[in-house]
C-alpha cells in the first residue's frame, strides 16, 4: 500500500511539473500578445517593451549575460512604419484595417480620393495618386525597409461588393532610418565543458501595428517559440548542464532575419564552439508533428532526434526538410554552425494577420516539444 501511495504521489508530482510547463508557456504567450506590446513591432515602443520584458525574464531566472555586461545586443536598421491615420473606404463603404485590408509595407502615405481604373483581373489603380488596390483571398502583412513611390492596399475580396470603382484614403507613414532594436542574449554556464555550447534561439519581434487601433498579436509567430525558449531557459537555469547553454531572442526577423545576421557578424561567443543550434519558430500547434529544416544537412542529428521522439512517443511525426533561408538558423548555417529550425504542423492557419492571437493558439505540443529538446540536448552533450 505504501509503495502504491508513493507511486501515485510521483505520478501527481510529474503531472504537476508538466502542467506548470504548459501554464508557464501559456502565460508568456498571453503576455506577449497583449496590447501593451502592440505586436512587438515598430510603433508604440512595442519591440522595445518586449525586449525589456524578456531581459527581465532572463535576469529573474538567473541567466548570465553572454557579454558579461547586460542582456542586450543592440543594432539598428531602416523600417517603414504606419503609426497614424489609417482610413480607407471603397465604393462608399468604410473598411476595417487588418480585417478588410492591409497596407503593403513599402507603401507611402497618402491622402486622396477618386476613381479607379481596372489594371488587370485583381488590381485597380488611380494613376494620378499612385494608389493601387489588389484583391486578395487572404490578407497577410510583412515589414519593409524602404518606401515605394506608390500606395498598395491589399483588399479582402469579401470586403466589397462588386469591383472597386472609387476610393477615399488617409494613410500616414513614417520612415525610420535608424530603428533601434536589440537581441536579448543570456546563458547558463557549463559545469564541465563550458567552452562547448548549445544555442537555443527564437525571434521575439512581430509585425507591430497598422494605424492607431490595429495591431498584429503574433501568437504562433512567434510568441509560441519565445515561450518554449523561456521554459527551457527556466529549466536549464535550475539544472546546469555539462555544456554551456545559450539563449538568444532575436529582433528584426520579420524585416529580413536582421538580428540573427547581426549576431553572426558580431558573435558574443565563438561560433566555432557551438555544438548545435536549435531555432524554434511557429511552435504553437503540432497535432501533425513538426518539420525540421536542415534535416538533410545534418542527417546524423536528425536521426538522433527521430529516435528520441520514437522512444518518448512525443510527437506524431518529425518530417525532414532541406536547407532554407526561412528563419534565424540560416545565417548560422552559412557560417558553418550545425543548426536545426523546426516548426509545428496542423491546427490553426492564422499567419501574419490579426487572427494569430493567444485565445485560439492551442499550444497542444508545448510540453512534448520541451521534453524532446531536453532529451536531444542531453544526447548531443553525451556524444
């Protein structure tokens, strides 16, 4: 009876630990997608606020700054922003930003009204004001580092009845030549081989806002990856490993992998000492498993991950993909650092839109991803 009680207590303790892991991740996603951080982008100090929050998290866990001073690796880059007026009407109907339309990121600001000529099957133009409407099945937003001599408005096909014939717009843009950003970098020093490192990375920036009332929460992209990284940082701070475990939260990913590029050109620790880098981006679903970018570049490590997954029965599938410049692992790979980037499959389809929010993000494989990565790191350090 006593053994049974002890076994039951152990099961409960394990359940409580895993429940805490998910609760921890959920709290981070809820926090980072809140209006306070305004899409972790380029207006309302969204990215700056997120950086301060994340540096505070690193400090509270007990991580050491990678440069020995603080957690910030500062850099800057140009970006086109839309902080002010955001008014669009088509055929006399006022439209809702984010839901009915999105301003293409390179667009210039404009205040104008007039008639539209059909350019082709999906585009309508006023050549005097250089205003273009482009009909879309799905609205997605991006970031631009320059300003074009036109204003391109991506219009949901369901937002208007009939072809766009007349319009009225009042859109304000601000081009920021030197937008201040920072990578957030921390580490847990190794107990036996501190010069050998494992890097765990994720980008924390997203698309920010469009006008004064609309922002893009970025729950799956990439508050989910940040939450997983922070969960691992919290764990490794309490359980130091043989190797040094480094954590980097990159800025500027959405503008072109700028934070990771900057780091590889200005590394705080030698790149040649990195045993392996694991980059997590879009980690919020997973019912269909994950895809691993660079699997074909590093087949030995990919087979190791698959074996661990099969033994632990963590994920439904681990699918291979080749080399791709689609997240922050890329510039490390180009510098010769062995790296994986994984993203989850299945579930919600929200991406780069206002519907990528915490309330609809399942995080259903958060715990299993955590366990898989801890086991993978352990095997890497044992080889």
